[in-house]
């Protein structure tokens, strides 16, 4: 399911997290749990993955992660503020010391001229570090490809914060 380069990046990320005693929580929308699922492909993932939240709906983002409804209404679910609040919420609702959050439009459909298919926002929070954000503009390259590119980008952000 995952390309070798992403599997290898996940293994490297897990090794680095174990070495530094980092526990990770995921808050996923457009990836639907793929990041957490990728970690669990490997033995020993319980040493790294603390928990995963799949918050696909706006209600789930609000109820599970505490993302304020007015932020979603003002900026949209696919936005930097929502990604940041998802990461903060994952930190607050877990025992992790690093959280990765992703929200985006994987398509087909669902995009707008302002937020076309392939728009993804990622945020990575880490104890005692500034949160980092990245926006991907992948284009309408296909749902699977958008989700895989998002997983890869998430692993790269985690590596920056580990």
C-alpha cells in the first residue's frame, strides 16, 4: 500500500523518535488514519505512536480536538488555523510530546477556486518548540497520490520537530 520510500522514511522517523523518547499523536482528516496506520505496519510502533485521531468531519474536529466552530466557519476546515488547532488538540488529548495534524482536499471534487483539490495544510506541534506549518498545493493528481504525498510531507515535518 505504501511506496518503499515512504515506508523507509517511516522507519527512519520511528528510529529517531525512539532514540529521543518522543511519543507521537496524529490528528488526521484527509489521510483518514494513514499516518498512524503506517507506523503500525512495523513492530515496535507502540514505543512511538501514542494515539491517533481521525477527525474527518468538522464536528469531530470540534468535539474530539477542541477546534472552535467559529474558526472552521471563518477559515474553513482546510486552513492553517484549523491544522494548528488540530495539532494543539492532539497534544492536549494525549500523552504525546509531538503531534502531527493534516487537513486537506483529496478529491476528486470538493475543491473551490480558492482551495482547489490538492490543497493540504499540515501542522506539527512539539513540547518546548514552536509549532511548524506547511501548505501543500499538489493539484488534482489523484486521491491516492494526494494522500501519499501528504503522509510523506507529514513524516518530513515530524523529522524536523523530533
